[in-house]
C-alpha cells in the first residue's frame, strides 16, 4: 500500500470537492441559457435567490457536519453529503417551477457544506505529516477541475435547443455524487476517529495499511496517536465554548477561522462568480468574455498541482500565505488603476489595457493557487486537537461560507456602483491580512496532528488516558497498545 494508497484515498474522497467546484461553475452558465430564462425568467431577485439559497445551505450543511463527524465518522458523513447531493441535484434537474428549483438549491447546498468540511478533515486525519499538505491540497485541485469541467459543459450545453440545455448540466452532478457514495465505502475509516470510539484494533490495521512496508513508522505513529487521542477523548466535548476555553485553543480557532475568511478576502470568488462582468469593465464582451473565462478556469488547477507537489510540504503554510496576500495587494492595485484610467469605450491605450487587466485577473488565480487555495483547507483542518477537531473545522468552514455569501451579494453592487474603487477594498483587506498572518500565524509544516500542542503552546495536555507520560506506562499498558 503506502504512498500510492494514500494518494488514491485523498484523490477519490476529493470527488466531494469536485462537486463543489462544478456547482459553483455551472450555475453561472445555466442562469444565462435562453431556455432556462424562458422557463424561469430573468428576474434578478430570483437569480440572486438561486445563488444565495445554495450558499445558505452550504453554511448550515457545514454546521451540521461537525456533529455528524463525531457521531457517525468521516466516511459515513461523506456518504450523507452524497445523499443530499443526489437529492438536491435531482430536484434541480427536474424542476418545473421556481419553488422546486430553490428547494433543490438549498438541499444541494447542504450537501456541499457537509462535503467541503468533511473531505479536508478526512484527508488530514489519513495523511502522513510529511505529505499532508499535498494530500489535503488535492481538495483544491479537484475543486478547480470541477470548475473547469463546469465551464466547458456550460459552454457546450448552451447550443442545445431545448430544456435539456440546462437540465443536463445540472443533472450531471448525480454522476460524481453517486460514484463517491458507493466508492467511499471501500476506503478506510479515519484511524483517529476509530480510536475516539474505542475501535482500537481497526485503527491499528488502518495505520499499518497506510504505512505499507514501513512497519516501524506505523508502530511509532500508532503509539503516539493512541497516547494523545486516548487522553483527549476523556475531555471531548461538542460545546462551542471549548474553542476559546484557553488561550491556546482561542489561538487555534482564530487561525483556522482566519485563514478561511482571508481566503474570501483574496477576491477570488469575485472573479469566479462575476468574471464576465469584470471583463466587461475592461471592454471585453460577448462570446469573447465567456471564452476568456473558460481559459481562466484552467489556469488555477495547473498552478495548484505544481504547488502541492513541489512546494507546499517543503516551504510550509505561512510563507505561501504571506506571498499570496502581498500578491493580491499588487494585482488588485494594478487592476483598479487600469479600470480607472481606461474605462470601456475609450480609445488609444484601451487594447493594451485590456490585455494588462486580463493578465492581472489570471495572475490573481495563479497566486491564489500558490497560496490560500490549498493552504486554507490544510491549515483549518490540522490545527485542532482531537477533542475539538470536528467542531472546530466545522466553525472554520461555516465562516468561509458566511463570507462567501457576503462577497457574492455585495460584489455586483460594488462593481456597478463604485466601479474601480471596489477593487481597492481587496487591496486594503489583503494588506491587513499580510500583517495578521506575519504576526499571529504559526508554522505547522511536518508536524503530526498530535504534535500541534507544541506549536500552539498548550499547557498540561496529558499523554494517556491515565494521565501518565508514555515513558512511565506500566508493562500492562504498553501491552494493551501493542495488541490494540
């Protein structure tokens, strides 16, 4: 087994992220299709509801997933998310009125909320420390691929001269949802969750399978995992107040929530959701704008793949975040200047300004994929101890969706009313983010999940259920671990 098995698990479970990316990309195309407009109209309030109800569903799905992950485990929660996805996508594809469509969007949002929180959590708990960044970074990779597929499926479907033009792209979501629902059954449970619920022998088998031929490494990791988790499980709680009960826990929570919120402050979803409008502000309209958006969608995943393979687990988490925040200050400053000095319809330097503006948008995607894109999922799911990992990851993901919804609501108003000045908001936000990350974010590269207490300075964390350090265990206690 070993490395290839780890990669397969992370890639397959990240089909849940593919669903996230596909839905985010396909709805923008569907809303503009003539047969969809003929069926549901083009009332801006209804179109806004189609987007916002989905995001609202995502928020509540992520919130509920914290409880579900503790109760049923990571695998079963992913399957629950898939069932919601199948249900919601079926309603959307078969909708004959706005009410059915909106209910389908809410249910579909619940599914993506569950999966967007659980998939990174599952991959974090499965992954060896030395390649955890790469494996959890596959979440962003599959998300980007889903976005690419959605762009081109939507582009092709618009030429179908019937309601199939919008029903087909919405219904295609059933395929990955069904595949993940069935396939995840054959992947292992999280060994850390198995230890939490007392299924120690199964946990040990999973750890040895994940390590392949490295039995020494498997034995060491399992012993360390056993010590820490058995100590923490005795104080496990699902109370939100535990996330700020101590200074160290508050630090963990602020880092996890912060990186997810800062991910939205990068402005990436302004481009993802409203790219065509941004291109219009640069004078690029019609089919050319859609084509540019399609090409844009392919840039990020290529950069992301390079980053998670060659960089993330070598340079860590903090440096890429600092690089990203600084980069966005530069790209949005230049973009604001271009739009301010070269409004659509002007002559002279407008053609050159178009190319420069498009370049800034593409660079924003590349820099996002080299920083916040993969790092936000990794960091938010790895900083918490076992006692609060599910609920902490849930809260961080909820913060992501809350600010995602806010950005989605204010962006079209901002671009329409204050135009280029709207981009200055992201200059300011990323400048502030840079200094917060520089001062308050720790480096977690290469640390096991059980070693995060050293990173955050937790005090008095016991190492076993008996409160004894590992070197003072009795022979009977050592034997119980060896035969677990």
